[in-house]
C-alpha cells in the first residue's frame, strides 16, 4: 500500500513540474504555449511593440526585373504578398515599396521637417508637422498602385503579377484645407508637389483634384507613417498612379500650367486616351486564391477570392468565370466598397477536378468594366502580343490555369 502511495506522490510531483513549465511557456509567449525547442521571446520588446506568430511567414520580395537592393544598395520596387492578405487592409510592414532609382529613404526628424506652400497663392505659408496636426483630420481607406504593376508570362505568383498595390487606412489633413489657408489665386490650374528624397520626386496634379480629396497624411493603419511610406508626411492622391502620391512631402507650388517634372518624365504621352489611363488607375481585379504556385488538394468545394479596385470610385460588382470566359457569374463583395480602395470578393465554387481557367473582372460605380487584354490591345490599336506591351496602366483581366492535379499557374504562360 505504501509503495502505491509513494508512486502516486512521485507521479503528481512530476505532473506539477510539467504543468509549471508549460505555464511558464504560456507566460513567456504572451498567451500562447512555447514549444520546448523554441527561443523565449524578448519580453521587453514584445511589450513595447508586438510581433507576429513565428508560423506566419508572409514577406515582401523584390520585383523580378528590378532587383532590390540594386547595385547601389538602394531599394527600388518591392512587392506586397497579396496572396496571403485577408480583408482589404495591407499591414504597414508589408505595404509595397516604390522609390526613385538610386534614392535612399531619408531619416527625417519630424521636429525639423517643413512643408512650404507657395506660387499662385495670396499668402505663402510654411507648416511644421505639429502645425499640420492641429488642423481637423480625416481617416480614409485608399489603395496605392505603381504603374509598373504589370503581369508577364514569366511571373509565377500573384505577388509577382500584382504585388505593386496595397491598401491602407490613412489619417491626415485634407490638402484643400491648407490650400484655402494660403488662398489659391484665380488662374491656378495645377499644383506641383515635391518630396525630400535624394532623387527629388515631384509631380503635377490638377487643381480640381487637389481641392477635392487629396490628403496630407501623417498616419497609416493607426500609427505614424513608416519611413518607407513617407514619414513624417506624404501626399495621398486617391485613384492616381502611385508616383503622384509624393512621399516626404516638403513643397507644394501652385502653378498656371502642367509642369513637366522628374516624375512625369517617361509617363507623358500626347494621346489623351493613353494619358487618362496613365494618370488614373482603371477598374482592376485579380484572384488571390487559388493563384500561382498554390495547389488544390482535390475536387470539391472552394471559395475563389481576390481583390478589386478602381481609381474612379467604388467597386460596383465583380464577376467570376471558371470556364475561361465562356460564362460569368456575380461574386459576393465581402467588404465595404469604399471609393478608391481595395474590395474583397468571394465566389463559391465546386471544382470537378478537370483542367480549367479562372478569371475575375470588375465594374466600378461609373459603369466602367475591366477590359480583357484583347479589348485593351484593340483600343490602343496594338498587337495583342504575349508580353502585353500596351501603353498606360495594365488593368486587364488576368487568367490562372488550374491543372487536373490541382496545381495553379500563370494563364499567360
């Protein structure tokens, strides 16, 4: 009997030690158990600024054709992992990056930074960052997209085909508020906005757009802008090509004509049809699941999902085809359709295990529908070549090909 009691006491003591070790692991991990072979995280750092689970590995990658860091050690174009996105908001740390070639990310002390507004104004003004934050703020959700967001047959994943777009919640002051403080003069037609990068970025924007919904942003996704996104302030021009959204904003000049700036070089085309599709991003969508290099485990039920957006307003509807474009069906919008923002869509689908081509197309609130590549080529009177070298932004319908074994690859290939 004594032997049995002694054995029971030893068992309970060992069990208590195991439970105690497990509880310590829970406390160290901030609520999640720690595997025996995992390092205990830096508790001070974890308290000061949170970290994601080690099992979440989404990361940005360089554009295949323009590697970063480049030969000068500079960051140029970096792609957001939209295949892993949920909802519509891109985490600030995963937002795509686009900088001027050979430019570095400036380390700006916000107390020393200034914004000058001058030119055709009654009162040239200089604002500190604190001055700007004293004005009434707004918070709005908008996407950004680089004109270089063009799919090619060599691209394997949706991150490579469409990763130069992201969507954030931006906080700041409407540009119109500051322009009214300065007093815009009669005859003003454009503003020229300039940033503080080592390669000076500047861009011309119509005065009507500047007075409408442009934003001097100092916040992104509930915190200060990240340095790669323009800290301490940047210009947000909803719906316009990424280059117009000047980072590290330091100067705005009100002018009487469309200036030809550094940023505009190479983007200016006399044909007004091309110019319109270069400045404003047309309605665009892409399926993020299933997408390139992903694999369906077998026939059965799946939800096709992806993102849709337009530079001309909110998304009205999204359609899905699972037979290469022969038939189209309405998808469900799973998030609010904000103007000039990503919208998440989903479509219930039972795959029969046969090879197929899936695509999405969207229509915005103006009634403009996303074109096919053939339609875009015909519009520009260009050959519908495999590399799709039409001018302007590429907002064409994009195909994914699903093989009988469930593997997914670029439908352009």
